[in-house]
C-alpha cells in the first residue's frame, strides 16, 4: 500500500492519526486535500459509521481509505452521547463552539448523577477499495470519568472534561505523544496496523 486516504475533516483526529501511522511507511493523504466531502453518518453504531466513511473516501479517491468513528459514552446516561458525540448539542458554526456546547450539555446532564464514569470508544476501519468485502477493523476503549471542571489545553472534543483518576489528569492535560499511546484511538490504530502488516 503506497498511499492511504484518511476519511476525516476533524483536525484533531487528523493530527492524532497521522502521528500514529508512521509504521505503515506509506504516503498519507487527507480527504479534504483531495476535495472529498464528509460522508453521511446515519448509522446507529460506530463501526457502521466508520465503514461508511471509509467506503465513501475510497470510492471517490480510488485509493485505500481509513476512517474512524468515535465518541464518549457516559454510563449514567445509558451510553449517551455515544454515536451522537460530535453533534450532541446540535450543529454550530465552528468546531470550537460545538465542542464547548457539547461539553456544557454533558456536564449538565450528569450534574445530578453520582456515577460519573465514562469511556471513549473508537472504531477504526480500513478498506483497500470501496467494495472491499473484508474491511480491517480495530477497536479501543479508554475509561475515565466526567469532570465538572474543564482542565488542560491539549486535545479536543471532550478531552478537558475526561478525567483519568489514575493519573489525576484530564485527557487535555496529557502530552500528545503520551495520549496517543494510551487513548482509545491509539489502541484501535495499533490493532489496525498489526492487521495491515499481517494481511497479504
């Protein structure tokens, strides 16, 4: 595989994925650089949404494509926001404003809850072509809890409120390289890279 398209326009995800794809040794392209618009994400599961995004990018680029679908799931909320994480508080003009509104809504939803446990989940999918009958899939879970107070300037999305009790830090307080080693996205991508290497 000489080239690979990442099917995302999320700048935070692109930074993390590109930083972790070094072991593949191929040219990494972004769908936006190729003029490919975002795919629809109508499905009820992370894996189905990731697969739809990967197939969409592969069909329009005629190249192998990698996509992830990920989100945060709060136990006291029955797994919400889940697949709705990116637009939990609705659409807004910019990603920064959307992140802030999503975090406000999640913190408010958990305000009266004693159980603040939550986990990030990531499904990472690679298709070698748009009709690939055997997509490669990696998954990752990252456990923590939701903090009412935002801390840290790194990361994106829910990271400032995603507290890691063992480290006494939020995901946004971690150095990017360390976060990539332990995060849901890092786990999923390492699984996927291992599968890519073992596939003929």
